[in-house]
C-alpha cells in the first residue's frame, strides 16, 4: 500500500545542505518535509570542519552559542608537517568574523543539532529511514518524490522539490540533468585510532615520502584520511595490512602506539573522490544543491560549508516566494546563477591543489617530502597566511541569512 503525502517543499537528503535548507524553509513558514534514508546521521565519511562562514550563519540565526556547547575542537592556525619540516599556512585569528576559528565537530553532532532546532518549528518534518526512489512528473514538471519508508511506499506531492542527497544522488539520476565530470586524481582511505593527549600534535596535514595522512582530532580518537592515487586501493590492500600500518606510521609517527587497532582492512573504508558539477541545477519544480549539484574534493574541508551556503542562498531566493505563493520556475534558475561562480572558483583551486601539491607528494616515494613552492611562499608571509585563512574560512561570495521568519 502506498501512502500519499502533501507538502509545500520536499527536500531529499538530510546532510548539511538538506538540513539547513529544511530549517530555513520551515522558519519562513513553508510546510517542509526532509527525507533521510538512514535511521541516524552516523556516517564516518562526512566532513567535520565547520568553518567561520558556517558559524557566521549560525550566529545570524541565533544558534551559534548553543551549537558551540556541543563537544568540539578549535583550529585557530593551520599548518602541515612535511617530513621533519613544519610550516604554518593559515591564521584564522585575524579574519573578520564573529568566530575566527575552524570548529572540528563530527558531522553527526552538527546534523543532530540542526535537526533538534528544526523540530521546534511547526512547519518542519523529518522522515528518517525514508529513501527517495524517483521523481513524480506531470507534463515535464517535477511535482514530487516517490519514496520507500519503514511502512512501505510513499508518494509525496510538493510545490518544490530540492535534491540534496549527495554525490550519489538518486534525484540527480532521475532528473536527467547532465553532469560535467572534472575529475580527481586521488581517493582516500578513512580509519580511526585512539588518541593519547600526551602524544601527537593537532596538525591536520602530514606528509612523508610518497604518503599523505590527514589527522582530525575528535577528542578521544584520531579520524584519519590516508590519501592515495586514484584507483590505487587494490594494490595497497594486496600489499597487506602490516605494510599499510607501517606506511601510516612513517607519515605520522605518533600514531604508532595505537596503530594495531586497525585489525583488518574492514576497519579501513575507501572514500572515492570525485569533482563534478551539474551543467544545469534546476528543472521546473526541482532545484539541486550541495554535493548533488557539485561534488567537491576533500581539499580544504570546504564541502560541508559550500553546501550550507547553497542552502542559505536557496532559502534567500525561494523561501519567501514559496510561502507567498509567487514562486516561478525562473526563480529556481537563480540559485545556480548565484552559486555557480563560487563553486567554479573553489573547484578550480582544488584541482590546482591536486596537481601542484598532492600528486607530486604522492609520486615521490623515495625522498623526504619538500614543501611545495606555493606552501613555502604562504608560510613565509604572515599576510598571505591571513588571506589564505580568510579564503578557506569565509569562502568565495559568503552568504548571509535574508530569508523571512514566519
């Protein structure tokens, strides 16, 4: 039996873009339903870096101080280890923001917080364990979503559908919107080991000969990203677990005391990196945001923050019109017009970071790594460290909350 549901805005995906959009549209008085296919937000692959741009949005919504009561770590300065050489490349303390630092917070905590705040709004609904399976179309217009939930099939009719279901988007696939594949030369192995506060450093980037490991401080453990060349995972697995653990420790010696916690390759998850974007982000009745519209590299930890910027821009442009009944299909195109330029700039910079920094470091497997020239230049000039931090922390064309509050 299929259940019929009517709403004004149906958002597919309960990640950063979907949950922020859900909060903002409901805040504007729009009857909003967010679909999340999982039963919780506990996915290790999700980004942890909440940048000043996102904290600024939370400040504008009056939520920042409550968010920061959740467990988190602060990064005020960004640096990296290249063998025995440590270089500073970013100083967030001097940027113009209410919160001049990056927050490391597991994304499930961030999403739980947004969910709790959104549920206080009478126009908001969240359906967990509910997976979109396709779009409902009439006369070339998207008028809703087909989904399956705990109790069977659901047909959700909506005036506006927002696709925010990530880089493997069901909505994107069903929409027929064309994807421009920019390409990425890297993948990432993702794993965790316990953290001893007496050992190690709060350094995100660690490079040794032919190896790059990112270490994220999650309080009592390190969440680690071992960067590899594209499609190199089968060769690494074939070389064996001991070789993998030795390679990690060579890049990050202070992980050695707990590296045996990686008991098998079942503890090491592969994250396939893609960089792409849609050529068009909208069809009549449908708009795409976040990773569904543009998959980002993990370089810079920008993905979650760019997705939230998309959500804010979408609400600024669409929520008031949807609430008043004046929304047109032409309005949907304005989301791409607003967000395409920052997306293109950030993807260009990420591609250059792949080409000029990551790939040379991974390819030179014999010698201790020499810091790439762009990093040496930034490290030598404090003004550039502040500019780099501003670019990473505040982004390109940062959004501010202008959507109405009912």
